[in-house]
């Protein structure tokens, strides 16, 4: 069953990208780009960067929510490939760090969503959890997509 899902995944990814690894690199890059939008709009929501992010209050909330949804959506095919096709690896330090960080992504995401909906926490908790989510995504991207673009191939 997994082999058929895996070949369907491969067919879908290679219909747009040259390889499944290239699709992972580009989708991870899209997720990190959207995570940058998350940090900027999150700071604007908390009253920071008002001169830099000039989106008015009701619209910045919408941009923040949708950029987060799209970022997570971009991570799903990447996570599927990492979990079900590649698995947890310990080949070298970069791969081990990437595997460990990848194990935290959706846990940190769950904590962030919890604190978004829970209003009974100190005001500093949500930016801390959002910053943690951003840091994990950037570290994952650096240990995978950035490595791929600089050491293997830069292209689709």
C-alpha cells in the first residue's frame, strides 16, 4: 500500500519538479518565505514594525493567518517524503540534526496553535512560541534546502 502511495507522490512531485528532492527543497523554501511573512506580520500585530509593515490592523491579522496556513500546507508534502520515504537518518551530523529538528516541527506548531487560542497566558508567550517555530523551520531549511541548493543542484 505504501509503495503505491509513494509512487503516486513521486508522480505528482515530478510532474512539476525534476525530482522529489527538488520539490522538497522548493516547498521548504516557500514555507520559510511564508514564515518570514509570519514573523513580520506577527510583530506588526504586537505593535512592532508599524513603519515597516504598513498593513492596517484588520488586514494584517488575515495576512498572518493565511501565510501561516499556506506555510504549513507547504510543509505537508515535505514531511510525507521525509517520514515515509526517507525516514529518520543518522548518516552524518547535518542529517542527524535535520532528523531531530524535523521531529519537533508539528509539536511546536501544535503548541503555537494552542497559545493562539488560549488567552490565559502572559503576553510574551505567543511571540516566544512563534519565534521557536520560525527558528525550527529556518534550521530545517538550512540543513536541507539550502544544503541542496548549494551542494547538489539549484533549479527545478
